[in-house]
C-alpha cells in the first residue's frame, strides 16, 4: 500500500483527492464486492460511479472480452466493424427505432457529439439551455453546459451560447428560449447534482416546448440510463422520447465507452469528416457492451431493479423519522438514491462506512449517494443498509 501511495504522489496529477492512509487501493472485484491491497473486503454500493452495472467481472462480460481480444482488438473507424453494428442495433431498437448511433469513449464525449449535432442542424441556432445543478462533463463545451459554477471556476472563458434554467421549472426554460436556441439539454435524474428527479409535467413540458420552437430535446442519460431507474432508459418513465440522448458509464460493464443516439430525422446531420473518435466503438468494448445489454434485457430484470429500489426507499425513508434533525430526506428512482442530511456530516458518514467495509459516495457535505450494481441481491442491499444505519446511530449521538 505504501508503494502504491508513493507512486501516486510522485507520478499522478492529484485531481481526485485520494488520501494516504484513508483511501483504499482496490485490487480485485467479484459481483457486488471488491478487495483492497491489504485483502480487506468491501461491499460496493457505488459500482465505479454507476459503471459496473452488472457487478464486477461478470462472467458473461469477461468471456465476451476474452473472445474478442483473441480475434481483433482494434481497427480504424475507416473500416466496418461488426461489434459496432450489433451494439448500435441493440441501442437503437431499445430506444429510438429508426435512429442511429455515434460511438465515443465517455459521457462527456457523447454529450459533446450531441451539442455539435444540435448546432450543425441549424448553424444560426447555437444556444444550448441546460439546467442549474446539472453535470454534463469536463470538456470545455460540456463544462459550459454544466449548471454548477464551482466546476467552471478557473477555466473561463468557456465556449459561448450556454445558459442554465431552473430544474423542474418549465417557465424558467421558456423564458430563455429564443430564435437562436439549438437545444435544451437535461438529465431526467440529476446524479452528480444530488439525485434530483425530473417531474413528469416538466419533462412533457420540455418536449412540447421543443416541438413548438424547433429546438432539439437532448437527454443526458449517462448516469441514469441503462436500467438505473428500473427502465432501460429513464425517459421511458415519462412516456415521451428525446431527439437525442447520450449514454456511457455502465454501457461497457467496466470498460470505457459512450454513445449518442439520434432519432431518425437527425441521423444524417453529421457528415463524414465532421466528427470522429479514434477509439470510439472499439471492438473489444462493443463486445463487452453487447454482453451487458443482453443481461439487462433478461426477463424480469427491470422489474427486479424496481423492487430493490423500493426496498431501499422503504428503509431510507424510515431514517428521516428515526434521526430527526440529522436526516432531511430520501430521493431516488430505482437504484440511484440519495440521502440528504440536515447537518454537514456526509463525508464523516462516508469515511466511517468505508472503515466498516462499505463503499458509497458523498456529494459535498450534506448528501450521500448510492449507486449499487443492478445485479445486487436483496441480502447484499440489506447488509449495506445495516452498515449505514449503524454509522448513522454513531453520528447522531453527537447531535
């Protein structure tokens, strides 16, 4: 462990705030569990920030990777690729039939592609309206679209044309739309912002607003898509469809991939030479993603996610009554959940849970976020919730 920390300190730019003596070095994973360099076992309710949606090293994903690496690992995107085509078919048929896909390596890159397509549709319309408290990535354009000033600090001037309206406030968006608005870009569930869920009225109102004004409706489903809310795509919860949406994180089952899916009227907007990615749609990653997708499409899989989400909701909502003055509220949809505190104790709770062998996430000082593998069992969920409640009892005794 000391050697790992020394290598990091000497050779890696410190952008993640890992702390010697506190942050584990994870070396192995299986299912819902990981182990550190000292052999300590952790239950993972973070799943690599919503990446390991089918758990760590799922046998079907490992086998798909092994098979593809023995055949062909990479070619230029100047050539046809069967793994790309098969994955694109799965994505389109599950979401926007008649649409098409652009492959990238991350959510930020997928969002960048969506922004470029929206601007290309009508060059005189270049403005993008996002939501306050949103998170869309850390490239300059996606940072400009991110509605959290703290992330933009130090990187101005950012690309122009980006403004933010109030999440779940339709009038706030209407007031910003003009003849130069190319797109409205929102997350159906704001993950990095603290797990805030869009109302049905708001989402349907955005669809109508875009239809009336000619702006494209873009959904960022990088974190909330791929079954996280108990539906394959979060927009399915609202009974409408976007013009473009993006996905990444869990798509590769642990390998890096992102994708932008465009509805049929907009599939030819980007022409050869206008956008590209050297590694986007890499054969190995696409093969892994196919394996992930097939697991997610198994019978009753989404129903099981919704059931486990209800289990978490029932337990966490009890804590608002059990720990008055400490726990403020529960927010969640399926297996993307947050617990907000009245007191600035989130990081303390996180540290104590880590010490007890549980991996979760703190968003600032007041919010805990849970993003367990979608394959987690009810027993494992119960095990994790017991640890959190034990920690809350310890913390609450000080207030």
